[in-house]
C-alpha cells in the first residue's frame, strides 16, 4: 500500500514505523511542516501499560525510549504554606523532542520517508495514496476539510496555560498553588530528563486578564511566572521553546471529540489519529499515550484483517470501534481532572484545609479511588484517615485501624449519625390509605439493622391528592402517625440509625398506577385532580394538571406544615423537603414546567418563591435541634431546563432560608431528558454545591461500593452518601461493605454477631483463593 502520514508527531511516526517494520513492501511517507527535530513543548508523560505495548510492538525503539525515560513515584503538593508528599504513583516522562528524535531515527532506519518543511493544505495532494493518516494535530486541516463527515465537537476551555521548562530538577511530580490578588495560579512540574523539568502554569481567564498577561510579550510573561513561583524555582529561570508563537504564548486547551474517524475521499481512505481525532487534558498527561495507542491499534487491525487495499474499510471500522471506547474512558478522566483545575480556586483552594485539598487533588480524575490510594501509599492514606476522623471528634488509639470516612459520625444541629451512609427514599407502592404497615416496618427496620446511619422512608405525601400512586405513604391524618411511631421506636431501640421522613407532593406526576402495573401511566379508575405550576401534562396521555392559584398554594403549604408536625409527633429525627424529580415543588423551579407569567414564574427568584414559602413555613415549626434537608434536581438533562449552575442558585436560596443540607439528585423533570449515566454520575452536582455554596450535601446516584462512598466523602465532594438499589439487594449493605474492606471494628446487632465472624472469614478465604 501507499501510505501517507500527514503530521510528524508521535501518532504518525509510530504508525509509519510499525507498518514499515511489519510489511517493508509498504511505501510510507511522513510529512511534517516543521524542520527536522523541531518541536513545541517540553516533557510528556507515559503510562506503564503503553510502554509495555510499545516493547511488544517494536522492542528497538522501546528500549531507546526507556533509556531516556525519567521515572518517579512521588507527588508533592505545595499549598497554603504546606508541603505534602505521597508515593507509589509510578510516572514516566520523556522530553517530547527526544521522543520524536527516537521515532524519526527509527523510521529512517526502517525505510520510512520523512519529508520535513512541507505544509500540506489538503489530502488531495496525495491522489496516489491508498491510506492517508491525518495526524496533523488539534487544528487538523484534513479534518476541517471534511467537517460534515468527521463531525468534530471542539470546545475551547476557559483556563489559560503556558508550557515552559526549567533547568531546576524536581524529584517528584510537583504541584504548586499560588494565590494572587486576582486569583489562583497552579504549576504542574515534572522532570523528564537529566537536565530539564516541564513547568506548565495554569490560571483562570479572569486572573489572566486582571494581571494583564495578554498584553505582555513572552519574556515579560515568563518574568511574571518566575516571580510568582520564585519559592519553588529558587532562582533558576524558566524558558520557552515556543518563540515562534506571537504574544505571551498563553493558550486555551481545546477539548475535541469526533463523531466519525474515517472517510473515503474518492481516491484514498482518510483516517484521524492522535490530537486530530481527540484530545486529553494535560492534567492527566495522556495526549501522547492516546496517540501511540491509536497507532498500535490501527496496526493491530491491519494484522488481523490483512494489509491489502480492499481490507482498509473493515480495518478502519474496527479501529474506530475499539479505540472509541478507550478514548472515551481516558477523556472522561481527563475531563474530570481538567474541570477540577478550572474551578480549583473558588471551589477548593479558598475553602479547604491542606489535608483535604491534597486528597481532592489526588482523586480529581475519579480514576484513583480510596482503596487505590491505600495500595499506592498506605502510610499516607492512614494518616489522612486519622486526620479526617479527628475532624469528627474521633481519636484512634495507636495500632488500631482508623475508621475510614464513610464510617465516621456526622453531626447536624442536634442529630448525630453513627456513619455517613443514607438509605435513599425509595418508593415501595405498598401502602393502603397512606398507612405505614408491617411491610414497611420490616423493610425499613432491616435497613436500620443493616448498619446505615440514616434511613429514609419513601416520599411521604402531605395529602391524598399529593400521592404518586394509590400505594404511596402519607402523613395527611393523625391516624397515619402510629405506623411511623412504631417504626421510629423500632429503629431507635434496636439500632444506632436515625430515621428520616421525606415530605413531598406528586403534582403533575400523580394519580398513576403502581410501578409494576405501568410506571407513570395514569390510573384508569379512581384518579384525582392534579396540581402543578403550569397546566402541562407529564406524558401525552397524562391528566392535565390545574395551574395552582393562591388558594391552592395556601392549602398545600398548610398540608406540608401539618405533615411536618405529624412527622415530629412520630419521632422522626430528620426531615427532607422534596423539591426534585418533577413533582409539585420541583415544577415551580424548572423553566420547562413553569410557564407562569405572574410573580411565581420567570426569574430564579420568582420560580423559587413558592417552594421557599412552603419550606420556611416548615422550618418555623420543625424543632430547631433537628435538621431539614432539601432534595433538588440539579440537572434537568434537557435543553432549556435547569443546569448545575441553576441548582447552585436555588441551593443558596434554601441555605439562606434555613436549610441544613442539599440532597443532590437530578432528572425526572421532563420526559424527553437525556441523562449521562455512569459511576458517581451525580456526585459532581454535590461537589459544586457543597464547595461553592458552602452547605453540606448528600451525594446520590450509582454509588455501589464502600470505595465509592469513602472517595466521595474523603474528598469533600459530599458529607453523606445515599445508596438506593444496593440497599434493595442487600439490607445489610453497610455492614457487608465494612467487612469487604477488612474493617472488623464496626459493630453488628448483638443478635447477628455470630454471623459476623463467619461472613468475614468467608471473605478472607475468597480473597486468598483469588490470589
């Protein structure tokens, strides 16, 4: 085949040398617009897995690359006058110029033609090529030529960065955070050869503009950075190798995702590779890794299908299918890390103590979890666990295992939870006339015995017409108090758990069948009139609700107050105000469901006016020593609906009105929603509200392991974790998760103690057998 690689970066060079090595009969040319051995940037970071793959595919170049690598295990963070270090992280770095030199020399040795100082405008300049590799970077001309085919989604991110180097050598991957009068700057620093370290400095657009960095030339900009980071530089200057760039050389990172990666132009097959196809933020250092992995996988598919021209379409389809999955995983982690640095100043640096800031930074990508940190550096993590436990008033004896974060107590107002795990409100649709009966006693009581710190019943309706289904629980009359009191007495007598009641009103989503008879489907018989912010049905076949008037508002407010009084009489420790999931109060908050033109519609203040009125009325009569949380839908997942930014505004309003905590859920407001699911997918909403609005939060959604909960709580992304479906599968989820992470000092109910030892022994045997 005739193969042309447009762009002489790692992707094009490595693919060229692999294909030439495996099939010398291929005619391969790599075309690069720069001069030989010119490059922008300093050091790049590799993963051990990529290095292992390179050894398997071309041992010669891998050996030379490995000889040039700098390896380090430690991460050091300089923050607020502290210097913290942890080990076991295993990075390898190499100078970008050195890497390209090695790959260029290997290409030449194998017979790949290298054509430098050649500026390619179009793939059509190579009509004789069977395959064209578009590896010409994030601003790829080839990709842009076929924009409708490749469907690039290119977003310019808000932060600015400058990529510099220094002759000072650092023995750890170092992060230095410095605050100026206009905001925070952070340096990402690592040694990549025997004489040089990469020194990337990043800041917000606001700080960049306020310091006038855009008006400086490169040397002035470098001088500013030398002054700001003088403590860590110790007099050693910073240098740039981007003198070809105009202005101050500060850039915005561009996040790129493509809908399609290959195209037939009439003569040649064109395929994207490296930064032309996707980008990964330098916060996790994976751009070069992705480029090399692209080259390996495309080569691998040619090995599988054959190296003939007619095999190219099948090869390209398989290449994209395989690589898209891994790239999405890396980009997701890179996005998390990137967004952490974009908001690090006001969200974390301004508010967190150095110890928690360090933990938050280490887990910023969500690829490194609590137990993964234990594997990397047990001593450091146990020290952090002791620090975290001490913030909850626990003092761990020398030699005793410290309780991990999810098992530390948590106090709000006058209520102390024994741990940070919450049984989420989960509709059971099993009540008759709203009464809590034996089913609910066993169901909720068993979860309390199972070790959770706070157990919520399902959404409890404040009136008969507030129900979702005929099977919903209620507190609209005094006769319903007794069932709740019976449950409260059981929980308080037989466990350390606290009992929570979530009060809500179904609104436009009411008068529907039991879930197993058709979820959200309207009742055929026995329905009741519905209320909402506006007269919009939930489904096309749903009942159209009445837009509430002032008389309706007064009645519903009074219903909530009366139900809250009954919750107190029943012995509930905690009240939650349901303002999420498209139910009545949520319908006022969302612009999708609130089309009112009076004082209850339009602005954030107007849309929140009625929910806040009801909340204040409840807070006024609810005991001052007991908390009230507010459940919010923090993302409507539909264009024109509420976003996390809107949720933060509402959270601040509820905080001012006396809310103690925000329970951060999302969705279920609009039937056409398109949520993006995944592990801990709603935790970012909790993180934002907790650390920007400075109010405690509950994280909920796809939290299924102790490792998840410990990571979220330890990093300060939430104060509590609510677990739903895992508790349906396992009433003793909390106790079982303690055993799975080897924590044996969490007490079980005395009646179940004999089962505790056997359960722990069986886990130990299974772990030993798996080794």
